[in-house]
């Protein structure tokens, strides 16, 4: 246990007092007694398998296979998605799932062929072969590449179910939500269980806050996805027990999985999010910088904080209210002594451009006379033990009970309670402690597996099934409440715990990390794997939640955070100040540069969000997604792509002022120098403290704003298109950044194609779709990488009236155009005078 972890426990204990320790002891004693009464015995019977195939029934969407010991349903939802279920009888019940959001699939042509000893069902994209001997399944592409092949196949023991497939030697393993590990997860057994790893986690610790039972496998020329659609306590063994086998296990419930046939990782993620839903577009302010701390505990603190950000010209969009704002940690209240006029405070902060986000835990203080508790108890909305009594556990307020978010009535009640906070003026809500976590000062302290969940009246009773979906459904209830309260705005919800499909409701972060260089590096791999699991709007607590970073670590972490989807600095009570100005003028100056860069790039970052909302592509991506054929890239987790165009290669080691960079195949530019470099090779780049290496793919276009202090501070009168000369295509997206008009056509997609023509001209073609009219009146185009002074610049075949050339960059100011051509000089052309470039602003 690290010093920071010990300090975390001490701080929690000091904050709660001696009574918290007594409550923890009492709770553990109570759970031990309840376990004797309601706990289930571990599986004792022998493992059973399907046996041989007895008969096969063809159905419109696939097959039902009657094996000796059970039935298997193979159902093609599309040509590339197949669902497999196992049932003791042929009467398969309707599949109930919190992960799956879509059921309206078009008719898919499924053909069959009897080829003893196999029976084959296939579409034009995917083939499923049923081996009569042992009822083993093989999935292949239409051109006969094997996607997945059963090893042990489907088996069960008492209530426990599992499926074992072969793990090809060259298959790299990704996904599964947040994992405190390298990007490639192969070789370990991972818990499918959401847990609060109090007092913090280190590399290799498992489980942590978010487990998503979605696996992505990638190998040369092929990719697949597997959704293990069972929220019960389980595991994913990725070659730990046997190096060439992968086993998915659940302790209870139905054996049901979906297989997605690529052939690429982006194609797999599109299919997966077709099934489980996609991230809705957030308000664009949520992409800005967020400042938080556990111990901003008074009105004066927030006023001083806001004043410093604006006085120092440090861009920031959101300030966070951690549990200190509550009255005795009771949810849906605030402390009237420390925040006597909270609505006035929030209004004043809003006037200065700050959105405010409030912490909201699920635990309701057990206190007769507290209206929230009284109503939840009276309306029968709480999680209960098998004896029909509410489960009571220790948390911040003392003894608490928990809403049953699998009950639609409880979700609607919770949504209505939010009016207390929205009327006060909070802009967003931060769902915390929602694994759910209880405070016993031990790892993975939560509710017993046998706590009963309503399961939306679907009759599911399997052990712990409600645990893994709890945080997601709390986020759902919170989002639905914000949508009702703020009908003209986009909700912002942040959740600590999540499950497959949670991307429909909330952003997430990597939980209570630690102020170490290894945690800085972990933040990249954890965010990448969360994105490969559908949870793309993710970040990490910059600087670390537990512990105290020095100025170097905080600077490097702010540089990384400025390029991640969710960008928040957060730390715990009792630590040293951790605001951008807390480390001296040099650090503050560097951080200001990267905050300004974040805000300049917001339109480009927002375009990556829009692409995610449209087709499920992660906002930040592993480098292997740029060139899947390059084996060197498949395990890289010390660099990442932001959208399609930007590659970030941060410094992740103490004292380092240079690093090795391996760029994917192609031509790249250094963002800050315009220097051209070829990919598919390693080289050393210099990176003093004030520099984080950033590269842009040749042929790409970045849409940029002028420097602003917060979103909406002033409508930009000018936008920049920074074009990096070369061959490539770029898609950019714009809308108002708030509200729902974009759902009715008020958006603009821009499609840029860049290339050098045989004539030597550099061409930029710009097509647009949609009704949205941006607020800026003109566009400053900056073309980087033009090696000599041009003869002319043509806009829609007409000479540009004014343009400039300096240091390899051509610059001109225009209205939206269809095509631009930069015409190079021939040797015989007499050089004309170049206009002097106006002073840079």
C-alpha cells in the first residue's frame, strides 16, 4: 500500500470520525450474519457440457440447435452481428438486457447448408458452422477466415455459465472497460465486477470502478468483438489459465453473447454501438477545462477560485462541488451555513462563464424526518434483502439505504428529486460512489450479492445481477431528470461506475488515481480501453486524486489531459493546493499555453465527439487504428490519436526532456514547428518541460477558434483552418454546441479533400452539408508545408485578393469556398514582391 493510499484512509477516517469505524465494524458483522442466512453455496456439481447435436431447426433469423443436454439459439441480427444463447429447453424467453438498446433490426437473409459433420448458417458477411460432435461453434468470414472457434465451448455448473473459445497466438486483446494495465490485456484473468478499490489502485489491481463485458480482438487483417450480455459477477480469462484459450464466465443468469465480425476495429465498434447505443453529443462547454477539489467547502472559496482563473487568464469552463456542499452529506441538500445563498453564488459564477457540477451519491441517509428518506421508504423504492427489509450500509452520511435503479418508479422519483439542484442553478451532476460503494475501509466494499433488485419487473433474480448495472442506471435516472429539468439544454452527467451501454447516459473518469508517474501513463491506457468499450467520453483526474504531484508531474499531466476527451483536475482533502497557479510562474505559463491550445482546438475535438456520436469511433484512439497492418503499433500505450488527425506523444517519465516516437506509416508534421517527417520509423524528439510533442497527418485540416476564456465568452468573429499540405481527407462538424436543434438539421458537416495535383498545384476541396451557419464572419486559412513562395492563390477559380507567404506557410482570409488552389511558381516565372505579413495577434 502506497503512502498516498494510507493517507487516503486516514483522511476518510478523520472526516467521518470514530463513529464511522464503529459503523464499519457493525456492517461487516451484520453481513456475516446475513451471509449465513441468505448466501449461496459455491458450485459443487461437476461441469456439464452441451453434448452432441441431436437435431437442428431452421428459423428465419438462424437456427435452434438441440444438443443432448441443452438448446442453443443462433440468431443473426444483421449480416455481421450474431447472438448466441443457451437454454435448458427450446422455449427461449425474450432476452432482457440493460446493455442492448436496439431491437428493430431489418430482415437479414440467412441461408443454411447441411455439410455433415457440420451444419452451416451464413449471411453474405458471416458464417456460423455447428459441429455436430460436441456442438462446437466456428465463426468465419465469407472468404473463410476464422473469426472465432470454440475450445471448451458452452458449459455450466449449477448456476454458473461459461464459454471458452480459442485465442489465436497473434490476437491482441482490448476493451473490458477500465483496466489498470497496459493497453493489451492478454495473459490475465479480469473480473467482470465494478468495485471501489479504496484506498486507491495501482497498476495490475483488479477490479476497479468500471467493468464492461465487451471484448475487442485484433490480429492481422481481422477484428472481432464479443459482448458477454450478462451483468452477474463474472470474469474474462484472456489466456491466463491456458495461453491459447479465452473464457467468459458468469456466476448466474443466462449464457448469452453477441459476436461482431469486423473486419476492422472501427467496424466492430460501429456494430457494437449499433446494438448498445452511442454517446449523445454533450454540451460543448463540457469539453473545456474543469477544476475540482474535495474541500472547496464555502462560498468564499468558490468566489476566490473563479476570480483567480479569470484574473490570470486561465481558460476554464466548470467548477465542481464535491460532498462538502451538502448538509451532513445528505443528498439533495446543501449546507446553509457555508453556502447561505447558493443560488446567488451559482448565478454569479454563471455570469463569469463558469458552469457548476454537483457531486451526487446514491446513498440516502437513514433518518426519519429527512424528506428524501421518508418518501423513498414510503413509496417502496429501496433495495431490499430477501426478507423484504431495506439493506442499510455505512457511507458518508452515516447509515444509508439505496434506491433501486432497476425499478422504473425509483428512476422517475430520482429524476424528480434533481429539481432541488437544478433550480438552485447547477449545470451538471457527478454520480459518485455508485458501484455502489460502502465505507468499511476495505477494498471492494459493497452490498451483498443477494440484495434484491426489481429488474424492471422482468423477474430476473440471479445473484449480483443488479450490482454491475447499478451505476449505469443511476446515470440513466440522472440524465433523464436533467433532460426534464433542462429541456432546452444538453445534459452533462459524469459517472464513476459503468456497464455496457452506459455511453448513452454519461461521461466517465478513471476514479481515485494517485499522483505518480505510472498513474499518468495508466491514464492513457485506461482511457483508450474505455473508448474501445464504447465509453469514449472519458478522462482521468489530472495530477492524481491521492498524493501530491510536484510541478513537473502536474505540468506533464495537464499536457496529457488537454488532449483527452474529459479534462478535469481533481484532488482530495488534505493535499497541497493543486490549481494551475500553485506551482509558480513557470508552470502556470506552460499550463496556460496548453489550456489555450485545448480551447483553440475545441472545434476539431468536438468533431471527434460528433464522429463518435455518429458511428461509435473513440475520441482518442490507439495508434494501431491508424495502420492495423503495423505490428509495432498494436501494444503502444504511451502515445495516442486525438480524432483522425492529431497524434500525441507525451512525456511520461520524471526528468525526461526527450523521448522516442514511432509514427504510423505516412507523412506527418510537427504541430508547433511545421517540420515534416516520415512515419513507420522511430526517432528521438526533444521535449523540454514546456513542450509536448504533437504531430498532424499530412493532408489533414484542423478547425480552430481564437483563444477564449470559456465557451460562449464571445462568438468568434474569425475561425482558422490550419491545413497540413499533403494528400488526405478530413471531416469536421459544427453546430450551436448546446440545445437540440442539431437533431432537426441545424448542423454543418464539412468534408475536405487535400492533394497535390500533377500540375504541382496544391488543391483543397471543401464540401458542406447541413443548415447551420457558424457565428464567425470569416475564415483564416493557414496552409503549412508549401516549400516555395507560390505564384498565386485561386479561390473557386478566382485570384485571392490578398494572401501571404512566410516560413513555408501560405495564409489567406476568405468566406467559405468550394475549392482553393495554391499555384506554384515555374522556374521561368519572375518572383513578385511578397506582401509583408501583418503582425500576429
